[in-house]
């Protein structure tokens, strides 16, 4: 199965080698036909602490790095 790639915005870089990324998705409500925005936060591995809050990043699935980290940042 291919690894998923998501793009989002960095919301936190407080931890060493870890960033929190908020990924937003848009879809139409099945009944109301209104466009809905939902977001989810992922913790991603950032080896060199290069990304700061507000940066746009792409993340890819990886084997578990810790209890909560299952993603790593793609090099730009």
C-alpha cells in the first residue's frame, strides 16, 4: 500500500525534532450540500528543527518514531 502524503501548516515547534501539523480537508455535506472544513493535527518528525510555526509543509507516513509520531516531514 502506498504511503500517504499530506500537506498542512505547522502549529507548534516546541518539542525537539517534532512539529505539530494541522491538515485541513474540505468536503460537501451529503444532505445540505454546504462545503465543510475539518482539520486534524498530526505530530511529525523534523530531524534538524528547520520548520517554524506558520510554515507550509508536506508530511509522509513512516514507521512509528515514538508513541505519537507516525509521520515525517518531506524535504522541500
